[in-house]
C-alpha cells in the first residue's frame, strides 16, 4: 500500500472541487474523486465513476480524507456515509461534508414569528423592536432550512451520527462563495464587467445579510480540518469570513470597482427569473466561531470579507476568467497609419480607442452634464420646499375656516371659506398634486411673500450637490490650463532717423497695423491648445472610466513626450489642479525613479516605423482627404516625433536612443523595485502597407481583409480578452450573415437573370437571322421562278399551238379504243394525224 496520503473529493470539476484538488495535490496528497463531466479536472487527479459501486467503495476505504459537497445532490454523500458507517477499518479517516447556509434559510424568520406570537400573547406589554440575532455554531439545532433544502438537513444529521473512533466527521455550513473567478456570483460580475445599461439587481430592499467566504479560504478550512492532529469534539462549523455584508453592500462594492454604478430593483414576483436566487435573498447574521481559530491569520486570503477586499477579488476574477484589460499604446511618426491601426485593433478586440482630441471633447462634455444634474437636483429641492410652504398655507386656511365656523361668523364668510370635510380622518387626508399646487394658492403665497419682503430662500447644498459642484469646479479649473505662448512679441524698435515724436510714431504704427488688418482676410479662430498638465488630467480621468478599467484601451499617439508620460502614469501625478497663473509642476527628473500606477500603465508599446521617403509619399497621397496631414506641417511634426523618439543612428550621433519616450516607457516598470510586470515593446515596419488604403468591400455586409501588418500586431497582442461575442453582438453577426446570404442570393439571381436574358436575346437574334436568311432564300427562289416563267412562255406557246391540240385528240382516242399497246397505238395515231404533213400534202 502506498505511503502517500489519499484524499477523495466529490465533483472534482466543480468550482470548489477544483480549488480543493489543487490544495491537496500541492500538499502531496494522491487525489481521487468523482466528476460530473461538465468541466475539466486536474491531470494529476484520478476520476472514479460514481456508477461503479465496487470501485467507489475501494477508493473510499483506501482514502484518508473524504470530502463531499451537497451542492451536487444528496445521493452520493449519503451512499458514501453509509458505506463508511457499515464497514470496519483500523486506520482513522476524516469525512467532511460541505453544506450551505440554505439549511438556515428560514431560521431568523421562524424566530421572528415566534417572538411575534409571544408579543401577541401579552397585548398589555409594549413590544420592543426586535434586533437581528447573530447565530453561533452551537445553535445548530435551531436551524430551519429552505423548503427546497429540507433533505440537506437530514444528510447533515447523518454526517454527525456517523462519527466513531476511526471515522471523524465534520459538517461545514459554507457561506456564499466568492473569488477564484466566481461561481454563483459570476452572473453579477459578468453583468458588471459588460457595463450593462440597466445595472445590477437589488432584490427587494437589499438589506438582507448574506454569509460569505472566499473559495480559497473554504478550501483551506477543509484542509485544516482534515489535517487535525487530534479529532475535534465540535462537529458543525461556520465557513464564513468576518464581513457582515448585505446584498446591497455586495452590489455597491462590485459596481464601484467593476460596474457602471447603476442598479435596478427586482420585485419579489420576479425572483423566479433568477438562477440561485435563494443564495441572494437569504437573511441571517452569523459569527465566525471556531473557524477563526482553525485558520490562522496568515492562512486567510480574505478574512475581512468581500466588501473590504473587493479590489483584489475583482483583479482575481479578471485573471481567472481571462478578461483582463488590454492596454496598448500605439506610437509612430506622422502618416504612418496610427489612427487606422488603432481603429482596426479597437474593432477586433472590442476595446475603446481614442485620440487626444476625443478625450478633450469628452472631458468638456462633463461641464454640461454636471450643470444639468445640479439644476435638476436644485429644482427638485425647490419644488419640495414649495410643497411644504403650500401645505402649511393650506393647513392655515383650513384652521382659519374651522375657527370661523366655530365662532358662528356670518354665513357669507362661512360660504367663502372652504367647506369642511366629513369626518376627522378626512381633515387629515393629504391633498393630491392638483389640490396642493392650485394656482390660487400659489398666487396667494407669492402675495404673502411680497408683502413680507422675504426673498425666496435658495435650498442649501447637501453632500451630493457639494460633490457635484466641486467636480464641476475641478473640470473648469482643468479646462482653464492653456498652453502658454512660446514667446512674447518684442515691441518694434524706434527708428532713429524718424524725427517724429513718440506719440506720432505710435499713431503711425497703429494706422499701419489697422490698414494691414483691413487688407488681410479675417482668420478662423485657432483651436484651443491645453497644457501638458491639463491633458494629463483629462487622460487620467478617461483611463479611470469603467470601460477602460474593464476592457482596457488603445491610445492613439499620446503621450508624445516623456514629460507627458510621467505626468500621466507616475504615482502621485498629475497631482492637484494648479491655478492657471501658477507655474506647472515639473515631473520628476530623469534620474529619479518613481513607481507608476499599475492600473493605468499600458501592457503593450507598439511603435510603427517607416522611412522618410515612404512617409513623404504617403502624406502627398492622403493630404487631399485629411487636411491636417498637409505636407507643410508634416516636416515639423516628423522632427518633433524624432526628437522625442530617437533611434540609434551612426550618422546622427546627437540622437541618443537611451532617452526619449519609448526608452522611458520601456524602462518605467523594469527599473522600479518590486514592479509587478514589465511592458512588452515591439516595432512594426509599415512600408508593406499600400500608400492609399484599399477600397472598402463592395457589400457593406462583407468583412474587409486585413493587411499583413495588422495581422502581425494582432498575433503579437494575442487572443481577445473578453467573454467572446455578447448576445447582442451574436445577434448582429447573425443578421449580418443573413443579410450577406440574402444579398449574395439576390446578386446570384440577378446574374442568372442577366445571363438568361442575354441567352434569350442571343437566341432571338439567331432566330431573327435565320428568318431573314429564309426570307432571302425565298426571295431568290421567287426571282428564279419568275425568270423561269419568263423563259417558259415562248415554249409554252409553241406547245399549246403545235403539240397540245393534236396530242389531246390522240389521248382521247386511246382512252376510247383502249388498245393493248396504248403507246404504240398513240404513236401510230399521231403519225397518221400529223397536221404538218397534212399541210404539206404528204
């Protein structure tokens, strides 16, 4: 028998089963277990078919530790417990049943109902408000399961009864598991990652307490129970962390670090549409209990809970699910195709891309958004204040009318007063909107204010409006940071030969300037140029948006200088927003190494390169379609790029390749102690790309083919880091393929119809040619007939005159006589009746 310890784990391919398998394998256990066949299993683990009772029994008897999960049904753990209870073995074994707090689902509800019954039994005593009880492991007998999980409780009891001198059984009531890529909480994390417009669901009020535990911590608890030197007397354990979180706390934390911050309320009648809903609406508070002692402080991954460790949980989720953000910076000289490749990569990887102009436009758009939100909130507050004033005025008028009626004032005054409502309860009825915001009532309130001279009080700003106003002020402050002019124009020097007084010289200069201005056409306003500090604030804000935080980004040509890169990526930068008149804070010196913000810094640095000749030819080709890429400005931009991205060039020793933007980015992580990663840097030659982009596909439903440079960059970046196509994208792709098929079918039918018409036309032309040929032949025959007829006329006349009369008489004679030899008879007859001979007298 092997000296290596053995562990048997049910459902090795489940979320917890995989973590448990890795835990025991790393501790040099030989792992056996069952599998549902729906997931993958570690290669080092040996899968046992649950349908083979003989092999299953053999594995259970040879295992030192047996772990079963109730999540996958009660049949297998019940059968395993019965096998171990009925068999005799000398070596000690540990059986651990991982259950759930669903067997405690109705516990607090039952306790509340019991307290309510006790209060109803003594109506004279004022009932005290009930505080939610925090349950301990010793109160396991009080647990009341969810109606769907009544049978789980029976298995838990069986597990407790199965303990013996050689079989030590433990039951863990596990909280809702999180971490390691998520299990039952995965739909929530996935919906948050996709930044769904509707947001994340809040079930009811969302104030229900949910016991939680990190999957790694739960596996550590199972392992520690299995490795106890002496068996523990306690049989039930709470598998929970220290966090006391409600569902709303969980959603808020996930939304803050992963989602877009929006939520929606799910009513109770709609719970049935959500899978595993019972895990999300459970409401029970529990103590950590013995678990805190079994798992020492350094063995916890998330002792404080999900909410406190949400940043690390989200990071782990992205890594486990393969949805880490793709962050790339695309650099290159002007006219090298940066924007083209950025757009293509953005479409391929479903990652946002933007130029600095896009960022500036988005940042400026915040001003209007903040103003509209502030206006909406303050208008709502004014309406609420007006409601209170109108309600007070209405109440005052009702009280005056009531007092007038009680004092027996004149009937006319009583009729003018508002008629009394019937019953005391009716007087306490809240007026509806139409009654409260009555025009006469508003007019009277305005008159009272005018007479008293009291101005309308502006509503005080609360925490929300104060935060919005501060954000608006910050945005405006950043937008005021403009680029300072390179130099101030010097005053025109005084001409010493000019004897005119200075005042006249100034008037002359002003007149000359005015005349020059009148002659020149008015120039269009120049675009606003923001300082590097302002641009770093804008880009820093953009990269922290949920879309960039989840999917990543592809920066198109910015930052352009090492200074801009330091202001953007280094920790503590860009710092506080300075006043416009203050000098900009300079970034750290080149020799000072500062850590960069890992969440913002790019993973990939892609640099496009091309010769000056290629770039010049390309700029000439595209200048007609892109005016900003004009040849005049091209040389200045190219020199600026070369100055900030020097390459090793022996012909230009002044250019130092160890400095510049690419050198800084390439070394920003590797030169910092304790850097978590390093940037991946590669250059791509774009001279194989045509000077002019190829025409788009003939059909709008066809996908265009990518050039070799794009394919090389895509191969370098790897596969997309997302869930694949979303349901919306899948639907759009299906529609595209359907439209493409219909378009191809229509095109094919049109081609076939065109070919049929061409064949029909050709056949018609051939038929027409045949008919024309036949007509010509007929005409020729007719002409020949006429000619023959003309030629036959003399002969016919001759025959009719000389032959036919005699021959006719001879034939008649033959017919009458019917001789035996008619031919000889006719010849003889003709000879005898030859008219010519008669005429000649022969």
